[in-house]
C-alpha cells in the first residue's frame, strides 16, 4: 500500500513539474524586452530622498537610474530617451514574469516594470515632461 502511494505521489510531482515546464515555454507575445540592455523613453525626476533619480517610462514603468558616465541632474524634469543596462537582469526578468502571470490570472491589475538601471546614454526628447 505504501509503495502504491509513493508511486502515485511521484507521478503527481512529475505531472506538476511537466506542466510548469510547459507553461514556462509559452510565448505570450509580450512587448516587454527581456534583454540586459533597454531603451526607455520617459520623464526623469529626482527620487523622494533627493540623492538619486527615477525614470518613469511612457508605459508606466519606473526605474531607479544612476550613471557614472554622465550627469543625469542636467536632465531632471525633461522627457528623455535613456539606454542602459538593467541591474541584476536575470532576477528582474523573473520578477517581471511573475508580475505578468499575476496580471494574467487577474490577481494584480498592473504589471508595470520596476527595476534598477545603469544609464549609458541619454538623449533629451523634450525640455519638459508630459
């Protein structure tokens, strides 16, 4: 009896893992880029504590941004197009996948991205934010 129960449990675990793997292979056709380098267009502001910067994308995403290559302070209050490297890209992508899944299951209304990015290039689009 114990052997049958063990086999049944093993089959259930394998079926569950197989299902998870198959769902992980699903291409949802999302427009979100999952690369380490991203280009975001949006409004650059100072964060609440005033010692850093936040880029709010046109899509509602928010990014804590920093750069050792250029002065971001010159672009505060401007709409910019910023290119940078996502900090901890693998972890960030997993977090975004979890948010997408929660939004698909109607557990969470918004699945906007939030992350940290090191800016490597910035271009002013407009001298004021929309």
